[in-house]
């Protein structure tokens, strides 16, 4: 079923786990969706959208997206996905009944004109189809030919065809294209604007929805103004609509109105005519900002050569020389017992306290705020560790206002939602997450489809103005490979996500660690291995400089003893057969193991290969590294 998971993970925006182990939410790809309304079950791979109502299985999802070969998602790993029929259609209403009901509502309004706003033109009752049901206005929905298709009782219910469309469809073809078209939010605002002699339309499903676009319908207008309500949905809905209009007609000028900052939330055009005869609305049009055409298409953005020539790109600073770039996605990875957590906290405290250096590397950027988020040791141990490091290493500590701690308590359904709220409260420049594995709810992060939602959430909370450092584990075994990024736990998606990787390893000497930079997209970095010493009294690491002879430090003690025992019986130069006989004679291992030892010793620099089946011992290899 991996291919089905990958189908959704690669096409859904904002996909994240919520509730049960197999339950996810995301932004629906089938309508303009800024809040997650798409629900997915990854056990059966069935899905539905709580907003627009579409639903189905993996096959139907791929088919709806227009992907090639959607049938390959019908069955995976022996699991068949049952067909989910579309929801039943709403009961139909005859044209005669629809017309009769709407006429009744219109008559009711004409008999109660005291409820009709004084700034609305009475002729629009018949022209647009406006009625009254109790205290609620009723709006008729016509097609482009002027045939009645449905109606809506304002904010109550609908009858007939009330699917999302431009309102009033039957009037748009009569509008003059050399006069500005004003797109507003809701039928009431349309009537208000038309009553003032202007041209207006609205969607019938709110500011966050864009009807199926008909380029012939709106593209001929030279100027379009978008004047949505003074609230969050109005602000968020205007820009996507403007981009959609411009992408279909590049010569069209599109403007987004700007309400006065002193106006209340949800203030709209009709409110303006109630309050001051429309003065605030006219001011919003006057202050409207022109929307520039975006050259971003899907996941690709076009940059013209002449634009690239004059663009000013702010250089990315190194918060700490070689170690920590600014505004980057960083991993501090290492073996168990290498003191990664202590190193991360010490690094964060050095930054917050405006120290001159960390591990001998210069700290370039001062005045930064740090958030250290722990998922492992709990609140008491976290605070105790912070206090101990501060007392033992920072006699002139003044970083309390710029170093915040956060500790995971309880079993939150989505830890990244909680972390996002903490970040809003703290507003840090650098965030440390210790450790990454504990935020995955035990999933097998060697699978890319499990790690991708995690890296996506980290990218979301990081944004472009923040550095995020994730402390992470190396895979067990393979110690002799050295400090390489391929030893980090997790699929290739994790390495691809990371812009900068630091590697830390325990050695066969209790107080010695190896440290190096494994990757950086932002600056040239040294391939050198740094020798760090762990000071258990001060709970800190100290840099003892570069070592070229690092391989012996990674040989396990038990293996080191066996190698030494076998090599003691060898002359300075020896053959494969001689070494094999010595190993078998000592009873330490099999013939296959003897061959493997030769390869490992050569890789670690313990021996040198002279030719086919011939080797030479390397002196001093087992001596302590000072």
C-alpha cells in the first residue's frame, strides 16, 4: 500500500496525522481550501472532504486528479478498495414549482417594502429576483440565458441548483467591459453596488471559493476590483482570486481594495451604506492596491534574466562559523551516548547569551532568541540540566529573556500543532527540537512516506525567518563507516530536507567524541574531523582540534582486541592465507569472518594492501590518540 500512501502524500498540501494512527487531514485539492477539510484513512485509503463533499477511494482520487493509470491504485498488497458511490442527488424540483415559489417570495417582499433597504433600487426585485421569506431575503439564481435554476434563502437553505457560481450570471453579459467590474462578497453587497449604478458580481459560496472559471465571462473587463469583507477570509480569499484572474488574462488590471484599519471586523459594503452612505466603501476602492502578475505556476517560478541581474539577495549569515547557518533547516545527528542533547542545549545557550564562540567557532550573529523543545527527559530533568549547564559554564549569564524551554507533557495527538502555538508565544529566531524521533509517534521513519509529513510540518513552523535544529539519532551498527550522513536514521527524504547536517559520534574512548559537518547547501565547509572531549563535571564538550587519525577511534573495543591478537602473530608483511590460518588457529572466528576483518582493517587504516592477497601492518594504530 506504499504506492497509495505516496499518491496522497505527494499531492496533498498540509497533510498531517490527527486522531488515530491511520487518520490524516489535509487541504482539499478539489476546491480553494485554506483550512484542512480533507480527511484520509490510510488503512483503507478512503477519503472525503468535509467542505465540498467529494469522497472516494485511492482509484477515484487519482482519477479525479487526472493522473495516468489510476487503476494501479485499485488494489495494492492484496487489499481491494471497494467502490464508494457518489452521494445521492438532492430531490429535484420542477421548473414550474421553482418559478411559482420565487414569485411568491417576490410578492411578499413587494408587500413588505419597509424591510427593503432604502439604498437598494426597487427595480432590482424583478431584475435580479429578490424575495422575502419571513425576515430573510431570498435570492434567485439564473443561468447565463436568464432561466431560473434555483434560489437561496439567505444564510438558511437553498432550493434547486445552488452550486457555486457567479451571481448574477444573467447580467454579466450586459455589463460594459470598459467600466470597472467589482467583485464583492455575497448577494446583498452585489445588490448594494448595482443600486449605485456600478457593475458587481459575487461568488455564491463565500470569499474562499472560486467558481469554475469561464475565461470568456470575465477576461474581457479591462479593470477588476475585488472588495471582500474586512475579515480574515476576505483577506485570504482576495489574493487567490486575483491571481486566477491575472493568470487567465495578463492584460487585465486587477486591484484589491483596502479597508480603513479603524473599521470593525466583518465590515462590508452594505455596512458602509448603512453607516455613511458608502463613503468607507469608496475610500476602500480609492486605496485599492494593484496586483502584479505572478510568474509562479504550480511549483515553478519564472525569473526573467533582466530581473535576476538587478535582484538584491541578502547573503545568508552564519550564526556560528561553519556550524550553524541562519534561516536554515538543520540536523544535529549522532550516535547514542555522544551527548547530542547537551551539545544542542549548550549551543542554544551560547547563542542566547551572546557568547563570542562555541566549541572554538565564532558566533557572528548576536541578539537572537532561542527556544529549546525537549521530547525525552521531562520538565524537571530539562530545567535541572539547564540550571547545571548555566552554573558550570556561564558565570556571566544574562540570557534568561532570550532562552525559552518547552517540554512535552502528556500524549498530544499532534505535537507539531502544539509546538506551533508555543513558537507563536515565544517568537524565537532559533528552535531546537530534541529529539526528532519522539515526534514521529514511533513510525518507521526509514520509509519516506512516514518522514515526509514530519519534515513538512517542520518546514511550516520554521518559515523563512527562523532556523530549526532537529537533534536526531544515527542507525545502530556500522560504526566503522565513520561520520557519514547515510548513517542517519530516516529515508532519503530526511537528508533531502536538511540544508545543513552536523554529525557527532561516540568513540572507543569514554571521554572522546568525533565531530564534523556532513552537508551544507549554504556555504563551503571543512571535511575535517574535530576531536571533542566530554567534560562530565561541567556537562560540556570542548574542541581539541582537528585529527587525521580518527579511524582507530571508531573500532569497537572487543573487535580491536581480536584484531590485535590476530595481527600479533603476523610479520610486518603477510598474506591472506597466513592471516586466515592465525584466526582459525586462535578459534576467534570463522574463515568468512577472517576475510571480513581484513576488509574492515584496510578500510580503517589498520593495514595497507600491497597487492592481491598481500598486506602490511600499520604501526601505532592501536595507540591512544592524545
